[in-house]
């Protein structure tokens, strides 16, 4: 999750990368060994969801109902063991 959130002129809420939601010790939410095997062998392998502590990354955007533009944007990051 990047720390560059801002509201641009005209009311567009912007952040470069909101971040991942899923198991922390994983590669895109998949057991890392499976990803390495697939990368090295170039043979398709069934993905299995990784287990363990999870992370949720998100943003909260306050919207001006009259204009439809963003008033503010706030990063959120919650972890669960």
C-alpha cells in the first residue's frame, strides 16, 4: 500500500496502490512454493490459497453528494492473526 493518497483538483480520489488483501506469507494469496514451482517449471499448477495471518488493505473515500467528487481519502490497513 502506497502512502500517496490525495484528492486531485476536480474531486478525484487517487492512490497508486491500495495494497493486497489476503494471507501475509503468500504470493498473490497463494502458497509461495506453488508459485515458485510454476515459475521455474513453466508448467501450470493448481493454485492453493495460503493460510495464516491475513491483511486487508483498503481506502475510505468521503464523497460530496452534491458534486459527486471526493472530499477526502484515507488509507486503511487491518491485520488478523
